[in-house]
C-alpha cells in the first residue's frame, strides 16, 4: 500500500508538473501571439494612415480642373499655343526690364546733372594768384637750368606745390 501511495504521489506530481509545463507553454505562446498581434496592428495602422493620405491626394487631384487638350492639333495650332505660352512667360520679364531701363535713365540724368555741377564748380576754382604767366616762364627756365624745386619756390616766393603745378600743367614734370 505504501508502494501504491508513492506511485500515486509520483503520478500526482508528474501530472502537476505536466500541468505547470502546459500553463508555462500556453502563457509563453500567448505572449508571443500578443507580440505578433501588436506588430500586425502597427502595420495595419500604418497602412490605414497611407490610405488616408492617398484618399486626400485623390480628392485634391479631382478638384484640380483638367485641361482638355485636343488629340489632333495642327502644326499651326501647336505653334500658336507655344507662342502664347512663351509670351505669357516673357511678359513679366519684359515689364521688369522696362522698369529697370527707366531707373537707369533716371540715374543717368542725375549723374549728368551732378557732373555738370562739378564742372561748373571746377571752372569757378581759380589758379592761385601768386602763379602768373611771367612766373610760369621763370619756373620753367629755372627748372630747365637744373635748379631744384625748393630753390625755385624760395626764389619766387611760391609754394613747392605751386611750382610742381606749373611744371605739370606745362607737361615738363
């Protein structure tokens, strides 16, 4: 009877072990299936999102008016259509160029008026009073004799710059 008791205990223990293993197996498979189901759910969600965007794009494309192009256009019609398209593209550029040309003409007129103002101002500047025609010939003759600019300026009571000015005007130095 003790023998039967131990075998019954072993049988119960074996059954409990089998039941525990089956429960472990079921829970591990259940977690694996849940993991697979979550990944499938995320893929399905991504597909639904893409379908939403595609439907939105299709609606937008349906709203855009379609231009019907005749299937049989003559060469003249094609040429006229190309010419019209080019004209439509070039017109804003041409308008912009005209505005730039007008601005350039305005700037050119301003520059001309400023140059004439400067020329009038330069004409009003007089040659220093100490430099006279007689002094010019004296300066040139002294310089040609080899006398230094400092000596010429001291002798004629002129500044060195005035002596250099006379020589430059007469293209000697």
